[in-house]
C-alpha cells in the first residue's frame, strides 16, 4: 500500500527546545529524582490577590459561560487601555486597536501570518524566543537572523549590520524587549534606531513586549509606542501578555495592539475562525491589569534578587563568565561543553546527586543559524532563592562530572 504523506510543513515542523526534554524529566521523576526546573519560564510566585478575589467572586455569581467577544471582553479591553495610559503611552488606545489573544504566542503567530506571505522574510535578532521558528514554519516565512554578541550584552549591532540582512523579500522585524532568552533590555537609542530602519525600508516593526516593566538596576523599560512618532504608527505592532507580569501563565491572555486599521481588521476576521482566550480568564484578570504597575515593580525586585543569588552561587562553584541579564528572568550561559543538547538530556537520564538534578534548556533551539548555541544553555531563574542557589551548585557539579566522562 502506498504511504500517505502529510504536508512538508508538517514533516519539517521544529520542536520546542523548552519542552522536548519533558519525557525524560517525567521518567526521572518516576524514579523518585527531584528536579529543579530552570528550563521554562513558569514562575513559582502566587497569582495576585486581585485575580484570586475576582475568581472567587465570579464563581459565586456566574450563571452562564458565554462566548467572549471576538475582540475581547470589554472589561479587559478597558483595563488594558488604562494600563497603557498609566505607562504614559501618548497615543490614545481605542478598543479597535486591540484584540485579545490566547497568550503572546498566539498573538505572534497571528501577526506573522498578517505581515508576511509564504516565501517572505522576517528579521530576527539571534538568539531569539525559540517558538518564532514554529510561527515562521507554520506561515511559510523565512527567519533571517542578525546575530547579537554576548560580549556586547546581546545589544543591537550597527545599523549597517542590520541593514545588510534586509532584502526585497523582507517584510518585518521581530523585536523582543526585554529579551527572552538573553535578558537584555534595549535602550532608547536602540529602539529609535529600529524605528528609523523600519521606516527607511518600509517594514513592519513587531514588538514582543511580554516582559515590559520587568527590568533591573534602575533601567528604563520602554515600549515601541513610547518612542514612535505619529507617522510611524502604521508599521508598529505590539504583542503583549499577562502571563509573566501577573504570574498567570496558564490563563493564556495576550494582546495584539496596532493603530494600523487594515491589519487590525484582518486580525479581527481571523479571530472569528480560531480559538481565543476564554471568557472566565479574561474576566478574572481584568481587575488586575489596570492596576498592575506597582506589582510589576515589586516583581522586578524579586527577580533581581533571584538573578543575583543564582549567579553568585554558580560562580562560587566554578570559574565561569556570566553576561548579567538586565530584565525578564532569563540568562544565557556559555558552558565548557560542546553539545549542550546531549548534556541537558544527560542531566535527566544519568546524573543525580543525592537523588536530585536540574533541568535546563539547550540553547541551539534559540538560533536559526545551524551550529550556533551548541555550547550554551538558557536558564530561567523562576524558583525561590534557596532552591536557585542549590540548583546552581548541582549544575556546577554536573558540568564537572560530565566533562570527566566525555
């Protein structure tokens, strides 16, 4: 019988470096091994009280679970408008400028299909959030990588280095600020430079601002909308999210925001034929969104302490250079190991110390360029400080043992 084939798109779909090791972790747990999870940005902080209270209140009075509006629940849209007012975005945000999505990943996936056709190109700064490769493959879009240098804190290269990657097929620039996976917080000058490049080459500039406000050491946290001129607004698209800023990862609440009416009208039509954020999740997060700035400031202080704890503990155990992250809750580590994918698997299948191990994300999946990131891992410092310090000690011990046997 002749084999029936799925699509080429399906056969070549990339896997997530964040999640592909989960089966090995599950087997380790079944053996009774405790795993310290440094592999995924799923923080251990409790959800804010306002979200809890809203959930309890809704449970008391709700009689129906209706479909939410295609654009989003009015309470949530109004709360998001207030949030943007509070962070001093000078352009008035209207309901027609926003569409609630099932997380920022859903927003970025939809945006990719709206700004580029199959065969078109999108600029990304490498290393980048790994699922961008999934969105590109799904849409038939090619990611063109502009490398970032760890010696420069993963900040942007020169205008000429960015511009030489732009061709007549380039449609957009993806820009994640604060950055996942590097923790870089891009400066006012860097953002202005990208706006100018996008204008010169007539490109969309897509800001993934999932971690906005989560910055350290007194740095400035800027949205593209803080610096865009009125004449730039047609090319600016924001993907936003509540997952990290409110510790509600499982709620899957994101946002597309743009003043480009044609794009938003197209996005609205697409939302009518696909899943979206549920009614209850929108209702219970709305009360916190419009009153979240002080909470995010507090959260940033906690992550800065966690960052410092992990780095101090790791460097006390081994000699290793660490590029200090400036925001979000990730850092990239270059290890004295040639293949961190094998190492990350080995941590779960062969290594344990007193019945404990750590789980990390191999960094090659955060690069589009073949062969890059093979000696790096991404760390998510999202567990408590005591466990982070212990996890750093375990990681240092594992690196030494791995190098002794390979």
